[in-house]
C-alpha cells in the first residue's frame, strides 16, 4: 500500500508527552502491564498532539493534552436520565471511579463482566485485545491520546459476551467534581454468534479520555448507543477501536448535545468477509461548542458494507468538524462503502469543517461520500408554517428531520424513540429560552 | 370571504411585476377556479395569499373575512382560516405524519384561543377522515410525505385540509402528477369538504380536475391579471380552444 513515511515528531510534541507522563502513574501488575508499558513507549515515540498536526488541524488539542484539566462547572440536569426507563444492567462511574453501590451486580447470563482496575491475574482473555486494537489503529494515522489512555487508564470494564444477554449493559458516567480528570478504558469481546447492546451516557468528568476496544468475532453482533451528557463545560476525547470478523455486525450511534470540546474518534477494521459496520452521530451545538468526529474505516475483506452517517446542528458560533475516511485495501472486492457528513447551520456565526476521504486499492467496489453545509430549507419552513406551526416550532421539526438519517441508524425502535425524545427536549429548551 | 383588490406583486429581488392588478372575490360556499397558461401568475397568487417569502406587494389589498392578511405571518393566516394545498408537498423525514398534524391542529387552536384537542379525540377524528381518503394506519405513522407516491402526497394534503378545517382552501395544481383514479379520490375528498361557510380557490392548468370538482365560477388568468370570468362553460372553452383565443379575446 502506498503510504507516506510518517514525519518525525516535533520536539514540542515529545516534551508535551513527557510532561504529561510525569504527572501520571502507570498501574502495575497483572496481565495488562505489558500492554500498558508498550502503550507508554508508543506515546513517548509519537509525542502528544499539537496544533500543527495535520490530524488536529480543525480541533485544538491543548486542553486535552495539558497536565491539569480545565475545571468544568457542575451541571444540574433536571431531565430524567437517558435510558432511565429501560431494563438494563447498570454500571456507574463517578468522575471516572467505579461506584459499586450505585451499580448493579455485575452478573448476567451470557456475559462476563469485570473491572479493569481489579483484574490482576496474569492470564486473561482481554490480554489479546487490550492495547492491541489501539496499537493497530495507530497506522497510518497516529492517535497518541489513545495510547496514553491504554497506558494510564485507571478503571473501566472488561466485557466478554458468550451468548445473547437479556438486556443491554449500560455504562453511566457522572461528573461530580469540578476539576475531575478521568481516564477510562473498556474492552468488549463478542464471541462467535453472541450479541451485545452497550449503552453509555453521561459526561464522565470535567475532562475524560475514554477508550473502547471492541473485538467482534465471526457472526457476532455489537450495538452501541451513546449519549454524551449535557454538561456545557466538559471536555472529552474518545476512541473506539473495532475489529470485525466474518458476517459480524458493528453498529454505533452517538448523540452529543453541549460540551465545550468533544473529539470522538472511531477506527474500524473489517477483517472478515460479509461484515457490516455502521457508525453514526447526531450532534447539537449552541454557542461555545466544538465537536469533532474523526472516523477511519478500513475494508480488508470481501463483500463488506460500511456506513458513516454524521449530522450536526450548529448555532451561535458552534463549530463542527468531520474527518472521515474509507480505506479499501487491495483484495477487499465487493466493498459497499457509504459516508455522509452534513451540517445544518442555524445562523451565520457557526462553522462546519469537513474532510471526507476515500482511498481505494480494489477495483470492484461501490463507495460514495458526500458532505454538505446548509441552512434551513425555506420551502419546507413555509410548508410547516402554512399549516399553522410557529416559526420556531417549524424550525425544530426541520432540525429533527435533518438529524433523522443518523438517528435511524439505531436498530431498536424504542432506543431510537428515546434518542428522538432527547433531541426534542434539547430543542424545546432552546425554544423556551 | 376572500376579497382581493387591485393586487400588484413583484419578486422581492427583481423589478419584474408578476401580478398586475388582480381583482377577485370568493364567496363562502362557492368554488372558484383559476385557469391560465404557465407563467400567468396563478401559483404566485396562491403563494402571496398564503404568505410565502420572496414576494413584495406593491399595491392593492387582500382580506379574509374582513381581516387584512397581507401583513400576517403564514401561521397567522393559517389560524385565520387559510389553507394552501401544495403542488409539491414537502417531505419531512423523522417526523411522524400524525404527530405533525396534531401539532398543527393544536397550534392553530392555541392561536385562536381555543382549547387544544386531546390525543384521544384527535385519534378518533383522524382515523375517520383518513378512512374516507383511503389513507391507512401505516401512512399516518410514516414520516410526513416521505416515500409517498404522488397520489398519496395529494391525499395527505386533503387529509390535512380536513383536519385543519380552514375557511378558505386554495388548491395549487392539485391534479398535477395524478392518474385518473387518484384524481377521483382526491376530488371526492375535496367535495366532501364543500360547505356553505367554506370557500375554495382551485388553481389548475387543465380542465379535467374541474370535471370532478365542479366550480361555480371560472376565471382565466393571463399575464398577471384576470382577463375573463364566467361559469363552468368557460373551462370547456379552454379545453376546446386553448388559452390563445381567450387571451386575444381579452
């Protein structure tokens, strides 16, 4: 594969890494330690992201790499919690620390769940995944914050799915201290023919560095629905690394409303034939809001399908970023790749930066990508108003309509309705202001 | 009911006049048809009356039940009893047909200071009206107009009209894109809404819709003006001779 030789890291990036590393403690002992040490040397070699990095062109990394997190005011959420009405196995983290009292018993048929922080044995199924998928995701683009996460994660869950559990596993994150800084890392292994729905909600901390590695074996199914919390001042850098086996499916959806800075990276590798990977995101930003979706999907098997569907609604100076790539390796014939990134700009102050990319080395593929930025459709607005809806209400309906393609990536109708409900509530609050 | 006097309209960002002095009165209980060649200003008239952006009224007036409507927002006109059935109804993904219609009904009621319709009552009424238009449950639940055929979209417009119970209904080229069966169904829906206290303005290029929705008065519009007014026989004349003769006759 043709590839540019990576540039040597800048001295400033290396210094930044050393400063950050010096302020952290690498958890010792157990099966994960070798992987953590490998990740540590990756960080040392790469350095941390700096503003000059091509991959950080649209998003300033400084507050994500700084030793101290920027304090974030606590947020009183008077809404009922997301997914609150759903029967699920709850696992609660407060400022990045597992809360046993608030969590359910970590037992469910068809599934094994352990805490990363407690898992100290020398031999463990997660050993083959922890840091491995992250390391694979470092080429061709380096992701130092993910390696930093692997090295220093203090907590997280290890989920091995062997059957079809009766309910979703739900990770719930609370932010209760103004200057909290969390590094969480989860590992999911979906065994052959097994299925898991993973829910995540909440802001986690004033600043969170979140890692999720998902290995889906042949014919396994992984569904993921995430709502990132409505704290206005929180910052988040998240990475999802997924590896998909034959005839497996990976479907991930993220809702982001508020948060001064969010960088969500998704790195997927389709390694088995006939696999399906769908990633989608809907975000709503008002004012001091910067949201970055950076996605890299690699097709390395025959007859696979991938979809990237990202929609952003921006107003009052909010900024949206999309960097998305479909890489089709030689031999990955019959690939069906789709990528769409769109923004709805509700005023002239908001901006959307998009960098859609295709890189194809196979000759029998169908790949498409598109990116648009636009305002509310005047014709549609007139249609709704002519039926009696106030302008603000009509605009909300059209906003929902705009986000629909992303939200519809959620398979489960009830979960889809739950997300629509959240979006409507968010819009309603803006209208009421 | 609807009274238009000497209405002059131009595009907001162009100087070219589109309506050049339209005079028209639609009485309650009557169906008025406006026919005319493409570009005569028929659709513009419907848009100006319902409040679409992009037009500037340079002279004249339009009142609905004595109220000046030209300064009203589109939603205010709707609450005052104006309804436009679109030539090209807009698709709204992600918003259920029924949810949308209930919001619209209640928005209008609220604007008029009336009590909102409960969901039980709404469901009962909409099921009845949908049945008459052969609109099934699935179509009611689906997102507004998304994946609807041409005929389904027009039937959905009539369903909205039936639910919103306007005083004045404007139908803009409702026959376009309809086959004979669909046109019959839509026309039956419209005819069912005819009542002594409701007026209709049916805009059409062809006479065939008027076989199904029988007009009381027919107007011919040409170059931004109404050039001839008569009974239903005028529509037959257009059918036989085209618009050319009528224009010359004017």
